[in-house]
């Protein structure tokens, strides 16, 4: 296959394996404007699967950057009525949605942290329209990446500039388990079966907490609830639920922890990008589940603003287990996008929990944000404690021990 044929196979993978588009269904697309050439290819693959309509909205971060330098913080953050109107009717009628993200790590280097915060707040608030539908209507959703020249030249500095974008495409195909000859549907079914087996094995331990330690100073205990399952065996799905993969690529097994049960200190192992601006070398100190101190130099203001987004933004909503020696980590590239970087190692997320299980009550966090940050290291050790008080190695030297 040539490059264009491989891009089309990638588009098919997103439409079929990721979203699992149903006949007659509307597909809502948020596409980064820098990757616009790929969007019609993806749309066509959706139509081939029987989509009734593919509705595309482009995210124009360069224009938002300009606006943030001339408009008030409140105006930038505000979600306009027309932004609800261009999404909600489709979601009410059963649409699924996808984010086709591009990355330009240099774009926001010359804006203030306050301006970047405002941009992030607006973009995330619009995305919450779709997230609400995914929780309430159980519609399929997907986040996936589209390589761009600016992204490729930044993360692959040793590759000639005129070859970097194609090299990033090739790398992305590999991370998504796509090659010239494989049946991607079968490949992902087998991959998901392996993940499910591991997740179910963790659930069979009946863990009540996880203790993370690493040589970078991480010493964190995360409490779990009886409803904090890593697998799907105990989760109740509606009769009309459509199986889908919410992230491509993905390597994680994850759960929602006890909102009030996190104690200790954790340090990030990879950069975090907020509003297009990267934050590095940071950590958090937790007491009673709540972030009580942001540990950072540059970027501290952005992180402090993040945990003040609402009253629950300072609590955890996710803990995810990913082997350090995963395909993404072994590629030895920092991608400066959470979607890929979070699948290089264990991560946590501030804000909204993964499940709104009514039986969990207020022990599952809810928030306007859900921000993943990476914590896995080559020497990460995770010890789980079972209901009967036994201690079990879950991770040793950065990888699963079970």
C-alpha cells in the first residue's frame, strides 16, 4: 500500500473499530484545521459503513490564539448559544462523535498562561456538550490523532523536515496496530480480548487500594471502591449499547477511584499540554482525596487554575494502568499530546470519573474537567491491598506483575 492507501485504512479503522458507526447514524466531527486534508477521507469511510450524515466542525486554535490576545478572559471562555445549537440536535437524535486532533506544540509559546487557560476552558466546555451525551445517551465517541507538519517536525527533530510528516504517519500506523496486510477488525478484537483478560484478573483480586512508589519521589495511595472495576464484567450496559473503542491508540486498563481516598505525593513523568501550552516537571500533593499543593515551577499558575475549574476539579476521577514498556513508550518519542502519551505509562486523571454508577454515590467524582497526566516510570512499583488485607504486586519495574 502507498501512503494514501494506508491513510484510508487508518480512516476505516477509526470509523469501524473506533466509533463502530451504525447504519443511518450521524457522525459529529471536531477536526483540527491543520489536518483538514484527512477529514474527507474519514467522512467517506463513515458513509461507506452506512452513516446517514457526517457533520464536520473545524477547531481553529491559531484564530483562538489571536482572539485571546484582544478579547477579555470572560469572552474567550464563554460558550455561545450557536455552539450548543450546532451539536445538541444531532446528539439528541443519537449521533456519535469523534475528535480528530492535530498538535502544534509551538503554537502557544508566546501567549500568557491566563490566555492559554481561557482557550482551554472554552474548548473543553464545548467538548462537554458531547461528553454529556456520551454519559446520558451512551453514544459512541472517539479521540484520534491526525499528523501535521508542525507536530511532526517538533517531535521528530532528527528527521529531514520534508519527510517528518510521513514518518509520523508511519509511526502512528504502528501504534494503532495497522499494517499493509492485517485485518484491523480482527487485530483489535484480539487486542481487546487480551486487555479484558488482564482487567478481569485485576478485578478478581478485589483490591481496596493501590500504593504507587517510584524513585522520582512518587509515594501515593489511591483508594478503590467496590464499584471500581477495571474490566466490564460487572458493569451494567443498556440494551442498545454499541461496542466501540474510545481512544485509538490505547493500551490502558482503567477505573474510577474513591473520590476521597487519595493520599500522598505524585510526580508527572511526561509533559502535559493544556490549551496548547506544555507544562513539564510538576506534581501534586493529596490529602483526603484533594489536591492541597501543586508542585511546579513554570506552569504552576496553569495547574492551579486547572484544579479551581470547579469544586471537584482537585479530586481524582481515573487511575489507569499501562506498562512502561508499551509500544508507545518503546518508540522513545514524547508526543506532546495526552491521547498518545497517556498510553506510554500509568496515568491518573483529575476531575470527572469514568463512570456515573449510581450505587457509588458521591464516592465517584464528577467535574467539568477530565485531565490525564502521566506518572509511570521504568521503576514504578504498585502494590495492591485486597479486601482481606493481603498485599499483591500489581506492577514491578514499570510493568504488570500479574
